[in-house]
């Protein structure tokens, strides 16, 4: 995108809002009719399909959606158990490392970010029919729900991507950096997930993983300016979210506002505007989209605290990866001793 004109920004934001509504709307309505407890995971599945479709195209997105549907179904049915949840996060880290070497790391990062959102599960709140309390039934149904929603979202996204002039290049990284990054971020996120599910599962603990994945750097350099902008944007976004909460909108209206803000944040990201602006819009979008029945001040405090914790993990993962990779490169480039 060129020019960053307000008209172009508004037009792209409107297109993204419509894409989200068309992608989520039909499957969301069907879920409300057939299995109302599944409506939240339908929305997550559609968003993952849209994001991976825009980033990676239909073929790669279909494979990622299939992975998300199968592993996500395990997360829905069994992921609230600390060992299972931690195991899923470890598997995601390994898959992320592998796909980084193929240039699909950004698309897989989307899958890894949204997978923990499924771990609160449905089994404890599914009261529509006795058979919906069976974990294996819930897992089977979740595969179908996530798969259909994800493929529908990917199909729509890839059909409109060309018209929206969005093109995100693949950026493969060296295998050595990918392995070190996978091991480092895998250990950190797995240990954290186990602790979160064991000690504070009723919080928005998965925001730590979201921030960790977004802020980590497997190659290049540590972006201290982006870390600063993320913190500033989270604080500004938290204040904006609190302002919307103070108006007293119904839960559905707040979710709608959140959806619009997420689309605007996607526009800002695609147009490569300042990162603190992106974070300032994305933060209230995420908070409001998933705010029903929750205390505004508690959510804001958790968002800020978990963002700082996620940045801390990201810095550790990035520094270990970058320093270790650099050390390996220096040893390989050093001349062999004579003799």
C-alpha cells in the first residue's frame, strides 16, 4: 500500500471488516443454532483461516487449518489439563521452528497464538445435551467446527487478497537459527503454559504467549524500539478499552466494536504504519472482542501485566537465539588451526 491516505486506510479497513463478518457470520450463526457453546471457537477458527489465507495462500492455509482443527480439538476437549496444554504448546513450538525454515513461520505463528484461546475448553459449560459432556464427542465435533470455519475463512481471504493488494513475502530462516529458536521458545512457553494452567487458569494467561510469539526475533537483531512501542501501545489501548467499557455498551456491541478495531489494526499492520499505533488499536480490539461478562479493570490490568511478561519471555528467547546463532556462525567462519 502506498500513500497512507485516510481514504485508502478507511477503504481497506471496511473491506477487512466485511471479510471478517462474511467469514464469521454464517458459521457463527450455524453454531448458535446447532451448538451454541461452540460459537466462540467458530470465530477463532474463521480468524485463523483468514489470517493464514492472507499470509500464505489457500494451499498452505488449508494444511495449517487442518493442523489447527485437529490439535485445536484436543485443546478444546483436553487442553485445560496442564500437561496436555503444555504438550500442545511444545508441539506448536516445534512446528513453528520447522515452518520457519520453509518461509511459513508467520502463518504458523498465527496458529500458535490462537491455539491457547481454545484451552479453557467447552466441557465444563456444555449443558445443552448430556452427550456434550463427553470429552471425545466434544473433540470430534470441534475438529469439524474448526475445520469448516477455518477453510471458509481461508477461501474468502484468498479470493479477496488480490483486490486488496496485500502481498506478504515468505521469509525462510536458516535451519540452525530455527532449531535454536524452537528449543528456546519451546522451553519457555511450555513451562509457562503448565504454570498458568496449574495456578491461574481463569485469567487471560494466553496473552503472554501472544506477546511472546509476536515480539520474538529468531534472526536479525533485537528490536528494542518495537518493545517500547508495544508497551506504550498496550497502555494506550488499555485506556481506550476502559473508555469504551465506561459507556456501558451491551456485550454484543462491544464485541462488534472490537471486531472493527481488529480490522483497523490489520490495516495499520499491512500499511506498515508506526508499531505503537498498531498496538494501540489492536489491544482494545482484542479486549473488547472477548469481554463479555468480565470486569473491565481486571482485564486491562491483566492485559498490561501479561504483555510485560510476554515481552520478557520474548527478549529471553530472542537474545538466546541470536547470541547462540552468532556464536555458531563465528566458529564456522574461523580459520582451521594449521597442522
